[in-house]
């Protein structure tokens, strides 16, 4: 690694001041530290968020759950109240990476990083979540802008994410065996505002599929999803899978997610 200074603020305000001055925020470190080891990232100052207690925790507020940005994947997966109300979200967290990753990785870190194959962004989009920062609230539909790109401004810190409780939901991930990231992951949610379908791992960034949503709003069945053509033109093609294969996976995973949601 390159030389850098290390700061461990005790409040969000202190962390925000350091971030605005150019410090690089450190949450779970599952993306930042490997990139620093490979010298792909060389921050002069690292700002550790792990000593700010207000950033972690899970609480229910009416018909939504507010999950702190520094809440570990393992804690999301193990929360009994969340398991009962939004089991798809708890199950998603339970299958991120391996035990070590789940013990250190955080919700806010994953959302802010916006890896094209990460699981949490699909949950935010499908559930119509809201990203809460130290400055404002951002709807998930407005938050994810492209590969590793979000609506966060320089120095802005995610403090929590608010997830509305859906009528039913399911997330299915076809894993890339080595990384355990999504080759294709599909999160389907039937909400009071209609069906939302979010896809991760298949393109340069997480996205909603309008065709699948329209079909499932008409008939929330696997058969309805199966009839929707999935275009491969803008999907990823690499050593792991062709664009056509990913297109087929989107259809299959959506059908299976709908079936799982109906069975829950």
C-alpha cells in the first residue's frame, strides 16, 4: 500500500468534515482495502466510520425498516423482525460472499460502491427504498447512475437506508462461483405501488426491467414472466457468460423469484 494517514472520528459531523477535505471513507473495507493493496486506489487519508455507533442498527418505523449504513451483512441476515417482515432482504444478506465478508461488509458500503454485480442495489430498487445521507434523502430510482456511480456528492455520507415493507418479495441470485457476486440476480417485489423488478450482475449497472414489471402487474405468475422477451443487446458478455445467456438467466430467475414469493 501507499502511505496514508488514518482517522477514526466519533461522530458523523466529524467524519463529514474529513470527507469534505478529501478523506476516503472506510466502512467494511471489502472493496477499498483490496483496491489499495493492488494500488488501484491511493488515498492520502482514510476515514474509518466504524467508531460511530449511530451509523449501525436496525429498527422498524411503521411500514418500513431503517437500517444503519454501518450495519453488517450478518446482522441484517440474523435480524428476526426483518426475517419476518422482509424475508427476501434478510435472505439476500445471508448469501453475500462468505462468512468473513458478511461479518465485515456493510450495507452502506455496498450501496455507496455500487458494484455492477452487488446484491443490495437490486433490493433498494425493487423495494423502492430511500437512501438517507447526512444531507438529504434520495430515492433509489435516482441514486444508482451507472457503473460504480451514484448520486452521492463529494464528502456526502450514507447514514441509513429506509426499506418499505412489500406485500411479497423474493431475490434469486445465480452466483459466479469464484467471487460469489451475481452473474445475474433478480429481486422481485409486489408493493402497494405495483410490481418492481430489479436486475443486478447482467449489465454495467443495476436496472429495473419495465417489460417484466408490466407483465407481472397484469398477472403475478411465473407464466407471465416467461412470456416477456429479454433483449441481450445491452447486457454484459465476458468469460463467465454471454449476453444471451444472461438474458435467459434474467427470465428464469424472475420466474423462480415470482414462484418463491407466491409460496412464502
